[in-house]
C-alpha cells in the first residue's frame, strides 16, 4: 500500500479511506478490465462481417494486450488476491467461454468452421491454451515473447477449425491486413 500511495501521490490514510486493502484495489481493477473487455468483445461481435472477421478483431486486441501485460499477472492474482482470481475464473468460465462457443457456432452456420467440431470442448481448449502461456514453466518469459506465443497458438487453433471455404476467407483477410503483425503470415 505504501508503493500504491506513493505512486498516486497521496497518503496511505487517504488510500485506506477509499479501499480496505490492496486486495480490494486489485479486485476493482480486475473488474474494470473484465468489464472493458466485455464491451470491446461485444463491439467486435456487432461490427464483424462474419465469425472469421470477429476472430481477427479479437486476436488483434489480444495481441496488443499481451505485449503490455506482465507474464506474472495471473500467477500473482491467483497466489495473492483470491477474490480477484475468483472473479477472473468466473469471467473466463462464463462470459469468455460462451463468447467463444457463440463465435464457433456462428462460424459453423456460415460454413466457415467445420460442422463436426465440439464447440464447448474447443472453447475450453482455447481458454486453457491461452492461460498456459502465462505459466512461466511452459513458456519462460526470458525465452518467449508472450504475444508471439499467443499468435502462434491462435493460428494453430484457427487452422484446425476452418473449412476449405473458411480457409479462403481467412487467407483473404490476412492478405488485406495492413499490419503484417496483426496475424502471423506463416507458422
């Protein structure tokens, strides 16, 4: 709390007037970020031309977030801030999982994603794959760039769900991209 107060140029007494402890601050900041993410993802869904376009918009957003995110964030939250960690798990297993399932079902209906995929299983796999990148023993930050690892895993995920029709649309979007870092051009 000393560091937080110093960074905000206020006394600890003033800080404690608004927050009971550091855990409450972390929980409120996490809730703010989760709500902001919901709003962003909803806007991507509403503005996307199709399920592939939505995936690309989400991927671009996540890549930017991963580039500025501390790889220890989830570990620290889990170890030191149980309330914030619990809120994150509920967000992940609720809203994010349902968003992935909705996108996969939409892509199946559009003929871009394979009809035989189990959307719930793949949603869980996608979520756990992303979370695994934050574990230092799987992808140590001194050896791997978190954003690049996630883009490689995203590309692998997308290639596994596409139909031939979907692959053509996906490749078209990749070629139209003005920013070659938006989507990896090859694995």
